[in-house]
């Protein structure tokens, strides 16, 4: 082994290698997270792809799963905001319901579709808190960091969201 090979072997991992590894390991879970937030697979895949492309060139130590999850959460919020603006401009009113693709609706079972529909009717903060808690199994502290609110706010938001879901689903939840 020459000096250059030894130097390369002991060098810290390059950002693109770290990013590629994170993409391979977390892409599917991040797409599912985005899909639960925005309501369709195509947009969710676009969100995750866009997040990873924006992270290209970042320092490797900043590329953590938690950081990338927050990036996907913020990108999902942006997509929903753009949809509301576009729908409002097109229809002259506000539309809060995401539109499912035919493929997504066909793949989901009836009860799961009913739950996703009820979830989509929740206010953004409540929907995010439930997805982060029950889909990603994050703690109150992790959710608070991701959404930039206090832990007590997370607990009350989750509680209100569960109450509302239970009312909407007629006690099925």
C-alpha cells in the first residue's frame, strides 16, 4: 500500500457516499412518510428525491436520518401549501383534501382508506404529530424537535387529534 491509499482509507467518509447510503437505507420509509402527509405516492417520491438532491454537497456530519426526516416533513408542507394556493386560484376557494391517485386508492384497503381520509381531514399539525408518533414511532421529544414546538404541545396535539379521529370514524379507531 502506498501513502495515498493509506490516506484515502483513513479519510472520513465523503458526503456523497454517506448520502447514497442514507438514500438506500431510508428512501422507502421517507416516501411512506411523505405519502401519509401529502396523500399520493408520486408526489411523495418527488419530495424525497428533491430532498436528497438538495442535500447533495452537504457536510457528512449534518446528514442524519432525523435531519433528513425534518427536510421531508418541511418539503411535504411546501407541497401542500402550493396545492392549496393552486386550488384556491383555480376554484376560487380553499380545498384542504388531498387527491389520491387511482393507483393509490386501488391499493389501499377500505378501512385503511377510511383512516387515511380521516387523517387527511385533520389540521396539518395534528396530522403531522400522529404520523410522526404512530408511523415513525418517534418520542414526544423527537416530534417536538422535528416540528419545532414544545413537548407539552406535542402531547396535547396528539390527544386532540386522536379524539377527533375517533369522532370522525364513529368510534372505530
